[in-house]
C-alpha cells in the first residue's frame, strides 16, 4: 500500500455558499474535485444546520473517508483557540499516519485560520500546502521561507509572547491543572484551552452537568492567572434567598433595611482585584441579572441603601448546568448578560463521555480516601478488575461527585482489602424500587407526575448506557430515540441536577 494522501481544511463561508447556491463550488470543493485524496479531515465552527448542505454536497462527490471535526471558537479570529483546535486534529492525523502525505488547504476559513495553518504546517508538521482561487485555479503552494527560523526570534521580542508559547508547546504552563485527572484527549485539550484563557483577563462561562468539575476548573484558572495572589470567592447563586441577593453581591449601608444595624460589604467588594466564581448562575433572577450586567459593563456598583457608585475590579467565572442558550430563548436569562459572560467558554463533558478516564479517576479517588483513613485496615484498599470494569461501564449520572461518594461508601463497608464489583453495586444509590414500582403509586394521596417521568427516564437511560458501555448512539437506538442528541437533551433535562 502506498503513502496515504490526506487533506486538512477549515470550512469557510465561501464553501457553504458554494454548496447552497448556483454560484459554483467553493474553494474546498474545487480542490477535492481537482486532486484525489485518501482521506479528508474537515474542521468547522458552524452549527450542524449551517453546515448540513455542505456536508451532503461533499459526500455526494467524494467517496473516500471523511472526518468532520466541529470545534467551538469564541471568535473565528481568535488565534489561540484556532491553534489549539487545529493542532489537536493534526496531531491525531500524524499519530495515525506518521508517513502520510499531509496537505493543508489555506484558502477556506478566516485569515486567522489560514495563518495558523501555515504556522503549524511549516514549524511543526512539515506539510504541503494547497489553495484554490478563481484566477489561478487549484495550486500546490511552495512557501519559500522557514517560519521557525525567520519569524519566531522576532516574536520573542513582542510584548505579547502568547503565540510564541503556543508554537513551542501546546499551551501555557498547566501545572495548576494537575489536580484535574485525565488521559482523555478532549479533556487534555480543555485543560490547555483553560490555561490559555486564564492568561487573558476575560469573563469565563463554564457549562457542565453537576459533578463534572466546574469549580475545580475555576480554581485552576484563578491560580494560574495574574490574579492568583488576590482573593478567589465562591458564591452559589441558587443558595441565596431572593430578598438577600443584592446585599449578598453588593453589600449594604447602615439602615438600608430593617436589621441593617451596621454596614456590610458584599462579594464584589470582598473579591476586588481577584476572582468571583458564581456557581449555578442560571438560578439568578432576571432583576439581579440586570445589576450583574451593569457591574460587568461599567466596573461599578452601588451598595443597597445608597446611590453612591463604587469601582471594582473583579474577574467573573460563572458556571451552570443549564443550557443558557435555551434559557435565553425562553426568556429566563438575559441575552446581553449571556454574551457578556460567554467570552471564554468551557463545555465540560460528563464522566460517561470521557473515554479511558474512569479507571484512573476511580483509583485516584480511592487513594485519597485511603490517605484520609485513620484505620490501618482501610488505608490500602484496592479495586479489583471486576470493580474497575463495572465502574468503567456504569453511566454515573452524578459524575465525579457520585463516583467519589460511592467509592467512599464501598471502602467503608468492604470487609476485605480488595473492593469487588458487588461492593460497588451495593454502595450505589439508585432509587430502583421507586422507579420500578411506579405503577403502584397511590394517586389518591397525590403524586408529582414530573418526578415519576424523570425517574423512569433516568432509570432506563442508565440501563441503556450501562448495556452499551456508554455508547450513546447505540443507547439511543435501544431506547427508540431519534439520535444521540435527543438522548443528550433527555440526560440534561432529567439527570443533570
């Protein structure tokens, strides 16, 4: 078998336009029609609806292997994010086909995407380049300069050396992220991305189910930022009584309300110069969202009971398990606040989607429990192979938090040094009796039909994911759902909180 020829390309607007109009093919389609490739690796930051027509047009003309790589960028001209996404894809290609003939298509996408492709192709992966234009047609491009030799020394002298850091390694120093245990490539990329965002003083929005490590990421980001020597305060927005939200966030002056016998500072003033982590931001009422937006826009606030404005310099890291785009559409969350916060966005995957991570996380958590044990018998418990296999196949709807609590219960009640599968199963809290006996509920005494539906859904979703070893596509088929995205929506609706 000869050397594989592989094409990597971004998708640009001209590609989408060419696929949906009579104006002829876009640059990427022109190249595919002109030159044969064994595989295509396509990256894009569009929604599935936006790119669907292009996909169908491409697949109708190209019969080889195509790998579509959707990525999330806060901006299509954000060099650091484009670099991280492209580097991750190219690294996987080179790992799979080290002797391949790799071409980078530099016509499609934004100028920033083309620039990053050239930097990666010349300085790191020694690729070939190809482009398409109306005037010149399809051409292989010989770039007559060595970026590593000619340009990196000049970049070193720039005030902003972040691009140089990206060229020399995958991301800034991620030592502060060492407590986030993973060997999953997607999670490693998230850690690198979080480290890049940490160096830029912008608001951050972290999305993920309960127990996925949102606060762990927030602490790592703060500790690796330029604010690390200043306070990091955490506030759970869902735990504040509605009538105390304003005074909790912004403080109050003496006499502002009954019982305000002296002035008090709020979280914003206490976190001045540092970071404020607002957990479960989606629980914040609309009227409080307005005041939060004002602080983000103007850097000022007024304590309850006065119109005096006070300046504050606080970085916001917000977290939520809710889909805030849906909340905006339903009128439950302010659109302007969402876009003000969603500058650095991190979407943390649930534990069941982190391939290969469950065994190492479970062993790490058990080791921590062993260290905390005051009993000589309990300080060296181990997991059996059957226990690890069960842990790896169970869906863990409560994510790391549920796994951690289950391991602690199992280590306490296990009568031997080795924790078996049966010990893990016994330590699970599943509420099976309630879910399986839903037909026997006494309606005369009143029931909550929404709770019943949620219990049934999560019971069978968990069973399907367990049977399929976490394969969402297969689990969706077993449950009669249209696709795995529908399954994702059900998991978020019924099992995220």
